[in-house]
């Protein structure tokens, strides 16, 4: 098996590895609720895709504190 005649310099190795970086993910704004979402995906907050309702999102109910229930009684 052939072997390199000389050691590659750090500069030469690093120039070769300069193209190994991962690209930043793309994000867009939802046209309905203006949340940040991935492009070509349904919005998790409102359920719209291209100004059309695709999913019905259930709203989370707020839990009542024990102190509030005692005061109301």
C-alpha cells in the first residue's frame, strides 16, 4: 500500500476540512400566527399550512392552584 512521502501540514489538512461544516437549518414565519416554523411544514401552534387549516390544535387548560380553590370556598 502506498504511503505519503511527507507529512501534510496543518494548513493543508484544515483547508480540506473547511467544507465539513453543517449548514444552518432554514426557518420561515407562519403566515397565520407569525410563529417560527420549518419551511413546507404545518405550524405546531395554529395548525395552518399555506393559509389552510390542516390540524385542529387543542388548547391546554390552565391548572388551578390549591390556594385559589380554598379562597373560593
